[in-house]
C-alpha cells in the first residue's frame, strides 16, 4: 500500500525539528496543571484494571511517556519519526521507543491497558480518523482506557515553520463533540471530557477526552 503524502510530510517535518522540539518542550509539564491532572486520572483508571501496559502513540521525544512511567505505568512509546524515536531513546534510556504509524497500529491484539494519543492525531485527515479509533480500540484489552489531547476547532492549518525550522505539513483542529461521536461509534464509552482556555503559548482552547473500551 502506498504511503499517503501527508504521512511522509509529517515524518519529514518531525525529523527536522526533533532535537529542537525536545529542548524547547523538555520542562513544559511543570507549567501545565491540566495536563498533569488528566494524565494522573488516566494512570489511576488504567491501574484499576490491573493491566499497566500503556502505549504512547506519537510519543515524540518521550516526555509524556516518561511522565506516564513516573506514575507507575509500564509505558512505552511509538512515533512516526525515526529522529524523534532516537531523541526519545537518548533522553529516556530506561523506556522502550519504536518507530511506527498510529494508522497501522499492531502492538498485539487486545493487550494494552491504556493508550495515550497526546496531540498525535492532529495530523491525520478527518476522513481517516474513524479507522484510527477502531484500530486503537482493537489494541486495547477489554476495559482499557484511551486518553486524547488536541486543539479544538474545525480548521485545517498549514504549518511551514516550527521550532526554528522550515517545514511543510498540515494540522487539523478537532471539535470535541464530533470526536466523542466517532469514539462511541468505534466501541468506546466516554468517561471524561475537559476543554480549557488557551495558555499563554497557545492560540486555541485545548481538549482532553478519556474513554473506556466497552
């Protein structure tokens, strides 16, 4: 199957910014109270299932993966960009990171206690999202949890410069009410939803959705 051009563009863009991205966002968690709160709630809900195995899809330089591990989860990361995987493995040598595409997820059918997609679905065209949610559902064990974070809205943005580099890729804002409908259609029950105002370093409100595999 031929890889979509947007996937190649996204990989190339994150390869280009990998080192700068890690340096600039390394300490961001300390500023994000709602990020920490939602990740803590996710970790507690996953722990309640007894299956601590969690995959961070679109893990980038591994900062969310490492935070999940610090919360007691058996966390590993996966990213489309080989340069991001290399940076993550260097920054967090005790955690496993692998190259992979969240649109072709194969972590073992129905084995995960949880999946986090932290701003990693924003580059997937809307017409392909439903298939991604079905794939994520299939990867979870019964009762497993999914946590999403994304920017809210309905627009498509072309990104041509980021983290000090010239790049070329698309990003999509997503409407929480639309995403909840897609998750439910993919076999999830929505457990929590939070939309917060944009922080000083952001342009749009941010959304978090936590859902459980039915």
